[in-house]
C-alpha cells in the first residue's frame, strides 16, 4: 500500500506565497510522475502542475509564471511553490502519483489540503 500526505496549506493574503509538499511512502518501487490538482467549491478537479521522471514540468495556463513544481526523488516528495496567489487559487489541492508497487502501476491520491487566498 502507498500513502500520499500533503502539507503546507492554509490561509494567505492575495499576493502572498505558500509551499505545498506531498510525501509518498509505503511499498514504492518507482514513481513515474507526480501531479498537483485543485478543486474549488462547485467545480471539477483540475490539473495544476505535473512533473515526471526525466521530463519537463507542465503547468495549467492559469498558474504559469506563478507556480513551480519540483521533486526530491530521494524523499519521494513533490513540492508546489505558489507565488503571487490570487483569490481564484482558493481550492482544495490534491497530490497524485503514478507509482510502481507490487509489480503494477497504480495511481494514488492524497487526502487533499485547503488553500484559501483572502484578505
């Protein structure tokens, strides 16, 4: 079994910054990709940023130039640095990972963490 645990969310004023972390643990052989999604109230879950082994990061248009995704393979952890935050960034942020475990690839999700941008 594999667990993803997010941290770093909270309340921040517009223009502020937050750094989210997502740590994967458990029976992990290899992680191929890690992604951040967000889901605002009444809206569908949307991909925010992704990073894969040997690949270049990819971002939703709405966060390009403001958010940076990075990973630490030694810790099986992915980060999302969020700068110049806007009220529209308010959402629950979810971490997702494509993990090789038990001989097969699985997609795992974290429990989600709230980010609120408000004055």
